[in-house]
């Protein structure tokens, strides 16, 4: 009854709402009082002053069982927190077991009469009255109480600690089996209530133990905790369960009195039996369970030893997978990502070395290069394996390649003994794109088991995802960096263009330059020379981006420094070609038109170096293109350039207009993909040739915008108009004053 | 989307690259890769521009980038069958002075043959 109540309370929340701590100490106090009363009874019974009879017996035994039930609850409270590891579950029972044997042996040795000749000659010798078990000397009373207390504590701690082991990965059924075992143990114990200490168990009492032992067997097979142990933990567990088995054996001998020779206690005179028969049965059953559980644990530990490494590998794979999954989110450092990817298969034991090849984005053919290796030198990889060949095959089939005998394959140049016995190549695929290949080797041939290849495939899938993420991230960073760079380049370009236009007698000038989104290399500028002459330039650096803006800045420097020194356009261009040629990349060139207006002589001399030909129109003449010969700057550094160059000298008549532009104007396209072209440019010039420079400029840009409409053609567009009005005799300044130069910028 | 592509052919010992579409700053790298692929096997390269609709200055730059290497190795890049509008771009910059630009591919190939037979 009491045990039934006890088992239902085990592990439950605090009863009656009393605080946990208070409850624990109340239990301790109750147990203490009950034990003291029980001891008092023994003292009285020793002195012969105890009341005798059935009622007294019942009250005494009930009190003892109550006291020990409370002790169990107390211990259950104290040991409520589960042992942090399976190993620690063994420690406390071992310590208490050693204490029990020490106390038992010590007490019985001290209280034993020195002249004991042989065993079991006289009951008096052992301090008990034969038959009734009444203690005869104070030492017996003490021994009986002390040993019972320690023995019961040991049994309870053993059960409570083993409960933690049995209930690892608990289910409803396993929890039920555990409490049924405790229940049947309590039941079998209670059947011995009031049985005399020297009587042996009758058939019913023995039969009642059968179900308890049955459930012990069932619970002894609950050994899940063993699987999680590492090799060293398993070895330690084996030692501890062996030690505990020995201790349990000792305790068992003690409790049953079987090894009387060892403890000098004859069979009928087991202290705890005299104290309380049910308690002694419960302790014995606990010891039986302890022995059973330790035995099965020991065997299971031994059998699990060989599979430990497999299990550890599985655990390692899971851990590596977990860290790779986490890494998918950490894409800031691709080098770390790569080394993590190659480390995973090696660290989990799926391979002995690994490396990662990804296509080199800086090479136009996207040749694979090795970015990370683990347990292998990146440099030596190329010597050992023909990576491009394998990569090409992977790129075609998109399937893993498994070479069981790698050295026999013609693509593996490693000799036997160089660490490449078998080779597995797994493609890293993401969104149908091959991002790279993971190479994993084993030192032996036929080294890859099915689970290895599967694990590596899963790694590869995770790795591909991580690389893909990282790449997207890098691309985004790159885009942002480029757009920042372009913003700077645009700003530089804007500042390189003239901020105001020169005012020259007899001329009106209008100019505009619309930079492209991607920044081109358009440039125009003016320079006032001596004798009222004006030099003008328009240039276009090939290509786009920051390098184009940089070369444009070079061009500006050359213009500003050379224009005052060069006597003629061809002299300027020849010197400019020699200056800029060595600076330019091979693939870059600059097209230029350079001219000098001489108001005094009423001439303009003009030369073209590969640039779109300037358009010109007189008041009544047809517009035409000034297409003299001339190579772009940077295309040739010597004779060919000079020979090709041709300079036109044109006599100016009032109303003559010159239109300079870059290819962005001619190549502007409308929504149908049609180019603006030279013809339309000349038509607009013809129709508006009478306008002043800035009105003509506006007419031309309006026509261009009308043509382009909303289409997204993107190049620099530069348009410069220079108009000669002539100089009235005697009023040198009138012409230019009435027609101030205008700059327009979009 | 790139609207430029390069087709490979060989005519005798000459590699013929057929350019299709528009060659500008964005597609120039494709022509670059194509020429790089050719160079190890043959430095006799003919560019067929029959289907080249447009070329920008960056596109022209690709020819400039490789011509020196190719000529140093005893080869050449010859350009054939350009459409008039595209030829105009070559011509404005003076490319005909630097490159063999001929009307037909057969002519370009033949010039290689005669050069080697001499």
C-alpha cells in the first residue's frame, strides 16, 4: 500500500503545493523521527520493557515501512535532477555500495566477540535471541539500524540512478514498465510482512517475485544510452559496470547471508531481516535488478565497441552537415566556405583527402582551378589528377564519377602509393548550373562504401547551395561597387568637360555632352591660342566604364598642354598619338577631331584621327562631311599614323557652320532598332543652317530626341556646333557680343 | 540577352570565325574568348562579317588586342564580307590600313595560301 502510493509519487511535482525545498526537508525530518522511534523500540525490546503482542509488531513494521518510503521520496527529491551523462549514473551507486560494504563489514567486525570459534554455535554470540530475533546488546541495535539504513539507501539510489538510464529515450510503454517493476517489487516485499526473521520464504512469497523479475528483465534491455557513447566513454562504462557488479555481488552475499564465511554472519542473522523483512526483500530485489542491468549493460557495451567508429562517423556527418547548412547563410568569405566544403568529407571519414575545383571566372574559357584542398597540397593535385578532363566529363554528364581503382584510370597520373587509391568526383549543381566539382579520394582502392558516396553527394548538394548563395551575394556587391565607381567616373567626366565656353569674335559656339549610364569616354574642349585663334577638340575613347573615363582625363591633359605648342592640327595629333599610344591598352584607341579657327585669316584648319567626320554647311551650300583620312590615336605608333593623316584648310564665309559629334549620336537607335545615321543628321543641318549656334544645337538635339523616343540606347552623346558669323569691318566685337556662347548640359 | 554569337569553321589550315549579331562593349568578351580558343591551334584567322549587324569601338578593340600576338606568331587576322555600314566603322578609324579587309572569305583564305606558298 505504502509502496503503491510511493511509486505514484515518484518523479511527480511537489505534493500539496509545498515548496520543493521545504518538502524535501520535511521528508527528511519525518524519516528521521520514524527511524528514531523504531530504534527506540529496539532499545526497549532489548531491555525487555517493550510491549509485546501482534499489535505492537504491526505498528512497528508499518512505522519502519513508512519511514523508508519517506526516505525513498526524500532521495527521489534529492536526485531529481538527472545525471548529466550516462557515466555519472554509475558513480553514486558505486560510492554508496562501497560505503555499505565498509559499514557492514566494519560494524560486524567491531561488534564480533573476539573469541568466536566457529560460525553459528550460539545465537547469543551474535547479539540476537534465537527465534524471535530480539536484540540482546546495544551494539546489535546500532548495527541493525545503521546497516539497514545504509543498505536501503544503497538500494534506493541504485534504482533512482538506473531509472535515468532505463528511461533514456523514454516512451509511454517504457515508463509504464519501470513503474510496474517497482510496483511488483513492492508487492512481493509486502507479502513478507510479519514473516519471522529466521523463517525462509514460502511458495506464495516466492511466486510473487516472478512478475517483478519479469519486468526487471524487460527493463534491463533498455540500453539506448550506450549508443551515444564515444569509444573512451564506452571503455569507462565497461569498467564502472564491472566494478558495480562486484559491489552488487558483495552486497548480495551480505544481504542473503550466503557467504557467511566472508562476513562472519550466519544465514538466519541478517541484520536487515531482523529490522524489517519486507525492506530486506525489497533491497534484495533491487540488488537482483542491479546485477541484471549491469550484466546486460556490460554485454551490450562490449558488443557495441566495434561499431562505435561507424556511429561516430554518422554523428560527424550530421554535425558537418549542420555546420554546412549554417554556412549557407554565411557567405561573406568564400575562401572559408571553400575550405569548409573540402574539410567536411575528410573530417567525417568519408574520404581521406578532398579538393574543390571551380571554373575560373577571370578566364574566358572558364577553365577549372583548384580553390581549396584538405589533407592534400593544392599544387600537387594538378600533378596527380587530370582535373580539366574529369571536369569536362562532369560538365557533360552532370553525374558523379566513381573510380574504384583510380591509378588504373588514364586521367589519374598518380602512381600507386601516392594516396589516390579510389577517387570520387561529384558535381556541384545549383539551378541546373555546374558551379564546380568536389574531388574526394581514399588511400585504398575500392575505398568508398555506399554510405560514403551518399554522404558526399549530400555534402555536394549543400556545398552547391552555399556557393551559389555566396556567388549571388558577391555579384550584388560587385554591382554596387561598379555603380559607385561609375558614379565617381561620371563626376570626373563632368568636371573634365569645359565649364564655360570661350567667347571669340565672329564665332558662336554651342556644345553639350550627355554621358551614358555606363560612362563613356567622350570629350570636347576649347583652347584660346595667340592671335585670337581658337583650338577645338572632340574625342571619343573606345569602350566604356572607368578606364574610358581615365583615358579621357589623359586626353584632356594632352590637349591642355599641347594645344598652345602645336602649330597645326596634324602636328597636334601626331604628337598626341606619340604621347598617348604607350599609355593605352592594346584594345583601346581614341578617335579625335582637332581644329584651329583663325578669325584674322578667316580660315579653319581641321584634321581627323579616326573620328566621325565633322559635318559642315554654308549659307547656300549643301551640307557635307569632312572625311579626310586619319587613323585613331593608339592604333599605330609610327609611320602609318603620320602617313594616313590629312589636314583640311577651309576658307570661312560668314554663315559657315561646323558640327562635331560622337558616334553615340549617329548610332542612336529608335524603338525599331533603326540608327539615326548620317543622312538624317545632314538633313537637319541643311534645314536649320541659318540658325545661330545654340538654336541649331537645340534643333538638332530635339530632332535626335524625337527620333530616339523612349528607347534605351545608351552611349555618350556629344554635339558641338561652331558657327562663323564673320567680322564687320571696324567693329570687331559686335558679332560675338550679340551672340554669347552657350553651354548646354543635360 | 546577348544577341551576338561566334561560329567556328576551318577552311584548310585557316580558322574561320563567323560573327553574328551585334558586337559591342558587352559582347566583346565573347569574341575575345573565341579568338583565344583559336590561337593555340592556328594563328591564321579569317573573320567572316556577313552576319555582323553592328560593331562598336569596343568591338574593334578586340582585333587590336590580338593582332600583334597573332602576327608575331606568323599568322594574321583577315576580315571579310563586311556589310557596308559595318565597314564604314572600320574605315572611319583607318582599319583598312592596319588589317586585310577583303570582300570575300575565299579571297581572304586564298591570301593565306599564297602567303604560305611563297
